[in-house]
C-alpha cells in the first residue's frame, strides 16, 4: 500500500548500526529482554545493558553484561561509552532531565545518544493516556503477548520534538537527526481498524500534522 515504507524499528536499527563498529562501547538503557539490537550490538567492542526489572535482565540473551539500575543512577564512571541507546524508554521516564544528565555523564565527548519512542502528539498516545496505568498490563498482554512485568507506567514527559530538544540542549547535546515515522499497526487488531489506522496515518502526511506522526527516532551528540 505504501512502497518504500519501513517500520520504525528498522529505521532505529539502521540509525544505531551506522554508529557501531568493533571499537564502540555501547550502553542500552532499559534493555529489557528484547533482542531488537542483537545484530548491531554484536559488532560492538563492548555492549552493556541496564534495566530496573531483574527478571527481564535475566531473560536477556543478547547482552552478556547487564546491570539492574534506573536511568537516573547509572552505575558507570564518567566518559565510559561512545553510544547510549534507549528504545521504548522515554515515554516511561518520570524525571527525563535527570536521566539525560546521567547519559551525558557516561558518554565520551562526541558520543551519541539514540532513541525510539512514541510521539506524545499522536492519537495513539492520547488513547493510551485515557487508560489508567493500572490497566495497561491487561492490554499489552492480550494485544501483544507481553508479560505483565514488562509493562511500566507511561508518562510522556519527554515525547515530542520540542520537549526533547528543550531537555537535551541545555545539558550539552546537539541534535543530529530526528525522524518522524507513521505506523497504522497500533490499532490494527482487525481489518476495519487497520483501514482506519491507514486513513489516520494518511492525515499525518499533511504538512501541518507531520510533527504528530506516531514514532520519534532521534540522534543527539554530546559536545
């Protein structure tokens, strides 16, 4: 239906992969149990993952080095990593500035942070906001087959291009790239809803609404 369209996870993997080689030291914040970046991180000289959920860390077979930690208190010395990655993490942050201050601290000068997150201005975020956090695990387990322990409260405190830039820039980051990508699959639990999702996403192709596409893929560089 849309030749050339690529999923946001593919765009994110390509963005991360372009900055990983056999000398790279990479930190995956909120790594969970996912293997999203397995291929890319396998090329790194060292890849470390952190997550506050110990069960997810134990189930992670991608990263041999893992630590139970929150983004606000990363257990690493200053200037340890060349790249920090955060996939599906920003939407859960209670204190985004504190997290990115820590990311800045553990990055080497010239190091980068890459992220993939939902856009707070998209209709999906508004639908999720309408559901109390205590019920999110019911929807994620039934619709996506995810364990209940993998579901964290959503806050959307750093989930638009403007807020992200206003948060990172004062901390000493320069924006290198922001991609806003559409995806109708969130509500596509059946054919009619898929068609509705496609229609809604087509509206986000209009110039005034492009900033509200469902996913943000970004790359910032430390001074």
